[in-house]
C-alpha cells in the first residue's frame, strides 16, 4: 500500500535501511501501512501521488535508454532528451528525482 509519511520513516531491512522524509510517498506492506495510518504517522497516498510515481518510473526507464550524448556538462541526462523518448513534457525536478532513483538502482547492480 502506498502511503505518504508525516514523519521521517525508516524502511527496509537492517542491511539495507532507507529513510523516507515527510511528504514523500512510499510503498509498504499493507499491515505496516495500516498501522502507520492508524497512529497518524502516515496518510494513504492520493491517486496523484501514484501518477507521479508512474511518471518517475517511466523517466528512470527512459534514462536507461539514453545515448551518452544525451547528458549535460553536470553529468545528468538532459530534460529534452528524456522528453524526446517519452513524448511528453517533464520538469527538471522530475528528472532530478528520477536520476536519483536511477543512480540508486545502478549502484545495486
């Protein structure tokens, strides 16, 4: 179940702990999510949060398909290159969020 944290949450296993800051949507097992909601430590995510996650996931996938010349001087993929692959507009903030996710996934491999 997807929830939005009201406080900083620690999620994951002891070997692979991650921190989720307040206001950020996160997927949790349903029983954990319900307990956090009952204790008012999180709220059920809105459909908009889920749509945002779908977009970020699509951007992460697009980053994996980019050619080396699609990256700027700062090392990040350009917004335009991602937009060209997706066929829709995105913001630099969405690109930055997806870039962070992409780097995490690449580090795990």
